[in-house]
C-alpha cells in the first residue's frame, strides 16, 4: 500500500516539533485520522489542527494528541483511563500502545459514533462508558495511566485516587479564566507531584451528564 503523503508530512512535522517516541509516532501513523473527523472536514484530516465535531466538541490537533500520549509514557501492559472519548481518535492511538483503554464520554451520541468507528477499524481493546468524567470509572480502578481531554479547574480527586501509586495523569487545567496549561500529575505515596508541560486550549470538563445521556 502506498503511504498517504499527507500522513507522511504530518509525521515528519511532529518529529520536527519534538515528538521523539517512535512508538507514539508509529501509533499515529497506524490510526487513520480521516476515520474520526466529520465528513465536512475530511480534506483536512491530516492538517495539524483541531477540527470541530458535533455536541460543540473538537478533535484535538495531532501534535497535542502526540504530545499528551508521549507525556503519558504508556507501555504495553498498562490499563489507561481516558476522560472524554470525543471522536475516539485519542483512544484509538492509545489502543496501539497499551493493554486496554477505558474511556468515558458524557455525550451518548459521541459515544455511539466512536463505538462504530472502533468496530469498523477492528479496535478491540477499548471499553466505553457513557458517564460523568469527574467520577472516573471506580468499578474498574486502579489504572496505570489517566488522560483527560477537557480542561478542569483542578485535578478531580476521584481521578487521581483511581490511579496506582506511581501512576501518571496528563490533564489540561484552567486555573485562571482564559488560561489553560497541560500538566503531568504523578501519584506518589505521599500525594501528587505536578509538572507543567505547555499552554493548551481545550473544551471545558463539565460535571454531570447532559439531558438524554442518562439512560
């Protein structure tokens, strides 16, 4: 099969921007982003930019997906909790790197769309739930890694409590109005360690479920 030149260009650009983990780059190369974008934006699937989708959400910029995945430092035996399935693209990338991804989405319509994409691509190590991301997935805890794809005001306590000691969370935080930053949170025996990574822009992490997603 002839490589898609758009994908080749994207991967080369990610390398230039400092994405050096070959496993992460291979994961992005293996996942067809065009399968996760809305039809209206199919021609921009390999542009290094965020794209809009339904429910007022976005599919993240490939660089941000690559950066967050690299910062998460996932290995093949890990169980990863994702908060905010969205299009399913980030979960699909993670599925190439870990044992299983457990992903929580508050919008039922988005969860149904992503489920159909996983099925079409024969991605079998992603488990989904419609639920409140602030609560995580306590029934399946603990997790080795947690990734949050929406900006919270502070680290939800339930999420770091659901990590193993030594576990890593990557999360955008909006600690001041209009200013978001990505952090790597490590759970230690004494509590948590925070490491600032870079400024970002995400949709907000909203507590609870929207009307129609409860059942």
